């Protein structure tokens, strides 16, 4: 008898083990199903982003609720950002070549193949205004072969380079009627190439730095804008000046020459600028450079990477981080004052978006998508709330990033803050999810032919009785 009891207990133990194993395998199978289904929905959301952004958003929310991993979350953020863009269709779609933004993002300069336009973006940014972005005027001049332009922080002073080697100052207090103030002849005599390679304007609009393709770098006082005064003129040893970046106070400058040499200059005395250091680049060429507003760091882009140097001591730059980029070539860098929004223009059609606010942990949080070829120019407002991207296949696009902090914190919450709860019909579920049992994910809970993407996590958390009902319904 005792032996029979032992055998019975052993059999029961085996049955319990088999039952537990079956439950475990069933749960694992469901987890795997969820992972594959979510990834499939996220990929389809990416494909639909440009042609059907609303469906893309619904599928993206469903993917994150089903499997909330970093890849699906990132795809949802990208779908949310696409809904915050506005293409400026009146521009030459294949000729957008340069952009500049005021500090608050309300005023823009945009150069296309034909002209430099002055744009007012406040119609979609001011809380009490209901309008659209509008081109207010164009700047007269010969700008065909020069893409160098800059705006003061308040958007009321513009500096644009011309083909003859001069830079023209404009008063934009009346955006619809720009007033030409004066011209800065930055070139020297008997030069091989007088064309302006780069220029920069201080935020207060009182200082300009200009470099040309023959290797001249000059600093100009614009206190009296109708009579600019050249404070100094130097010839960097590496020759052609191709990029200039200033800190907010125009006390520090980064100068890129011949696309491979980056030097840090002290502009504390505008009549006697001093080169403090040169970066020991770990690569052969550099293209875009960007000096942070406080002058504490510099970003330098190259193939598939961007590097950050600390300039705590401008005489001794220290390399602190390397950011991996999907782009083979980078063409531009734009950074908000806080460092929470860093954008990188390049080939491949995506604009990587990084958060650099925590120096020890720079994070690639998302991308601005839907350029099929490349993004050649980029600008972002000081507060990080507005960005402009320019490329050959879309012209110029404005991105409204005012709720970016909320999007990064909880993209599902932002997406689901909608009156219709992002509903998916049974027909759409079959199209995008295949034969996955939609009752497991909440299908039919809010209506016979409706699934609420924003309620999938709630449906998945229902008690086991729902699971058994799901199996009965499927059978």
C-alpha cells in the first residue's frame, strides 16, 4: 500500500511538472508571438509614416503596448515627430541650400536655388494665432553661388554672403520690408578666390566673423551697422576657411579650414584674436563643426561619427565622447542651448536626434525621418522647440518640437491623448497583424469590430478567464 502511495505521488508530481512545463511553454510562445507581432507592426508603421501618418501612429502605439522595447518605442517617437512637420512647399523643392533661425524659432532665413527668403513662422507657434508659416519678403542681391547666411538672436539682423566676396547686412525689424544697411568687404587685394566660405554673427548682432576661400579670417564690429568696422584680419596657416562657429558671447570661435583642420580662437580682444589650440582629430577629414553656446564644448562631424571635445581649457581640448552615426557623410550640426536637442544633417535621409544634456551619457533618442535622399542643411532654435531641415527632395521642412520633452518621457501617453483612442478595425488588424488572435489584445472589448490601440496593455493584463474565453472564441 505504501508503495502504491509513493508511486501515486510520483505520478502526480510528474503530472504537475508536465503541467507547469506546458504552462511555461505556452507563456513563452505567447511572449515570442508578442515580440514578433510588435516588431512587424513597428516596421509597417515605419513604412506608412510618410503616406499614412495616422495609421502609422496607431500601429506604433499597438507595437509599444504589445512589446515595449527600445526599438518599438523609438519607432513610435519617429511617427509622432512626422505629425509635427510642415513642408514649405513654395520653395524650389530641389534647391534648398541653407537655413538660419532666430533664437525663438519665429524668424527664418531660407536660401533656395533662386533667392533668400525671409519667413515668419509665428503663425503656427504663437498660442493665440491660427495661421501658417509665410514668406514675408526676399533679399535683393547676387547670392547664386554662396550659401553663407546668419541671423541675430532676435531675428532682426541678417548677414548674408554674396558672390563678389562681400557680406550684406539687413534690418529685419519689418519682416515684410527688409532694409539693406550696408556691405562688409571681407576680402583682401589680389586674392585667388574672394568668395566667402563661411560667416557667423554674434547673438546680439554686433559682431561678425567672416572667412573666405583664399584663407582670410576677419572680425567686424557692427555697432553702427551702416558703417561696419574691421577690427582684425588674420590668415590661418591651413588656408581656406570653410566653417565658423561662435559661442553666445562671441568670445570664442572655432574655425574649420580645408575641411580637415579645426582651430580654437580666443576673440576676447577683437583687435587681436589668438589661436589657443588645434584639435588632434582621430580622422582625416571634418565637415560640420558646432561650438556650444557656453563655449564649453565643440562637436565635430565626420564619416559615420561625431566627436565631442571639452573646452573647459580652450588651450587643451579633451576628447570626451564619440557619437555613432548612420550617415556616411555629415553636412551640418544644430544644437539647442540646453543640449537636449542635437540634430545632425547628412546623407541617407534621416536626421539623428541626440540628447547631450548628460555629458557622461549622450543618447540617440530618435530621428527626423522621411527624406529619401539627404538632409543638406539644418537649424534649431536656442530653446530646441523649432527645427528646419533642408534637402534636395523635400525642400525645407519645419519641425514643431515644443512637446519633445513629453514625447521622450512617455510617447504612448502623448499619442493616446486623442479623442478616438486610436482605434483599429478588425479588417485593419487582419491586414497588419495577420492571423494573430485579436481578442487577446482587446479586440471586441469596445465594440464588435474595434480594437483600441491605447488599451492593449489593459487587455493583456486581464485575468486568465479572458484567456480561456479567447481560446473558446478562436475555436
